[in-house]
C-alpha cells in the first residue's frame, strides 16, 4: 500500500515535490537531495506531514 508524500525544502520551506512511499516499510522521514526552484540550488528536501 503506497501513500502520497510531499517533500519540502529544508532551507526555504517551499513544498516542491511529491512522491509515493511504501507505508509499511518506512519508519523514518524521507530525505532526498533535490533542486529547489526558489533557492536556485540543490538542497535537502524532507517529508512533511
């Protein structure tokens, strides 16, 4: 069973990306290094509630 999650930039807080995650196997919040259009640089994006 997959659930839709939203990724927000750690620096500016803008919510730029959405992805799907397996609800049963994930215990910690997802962190990915993505490009932020607002900051104009690569930064860490974390899963939001």
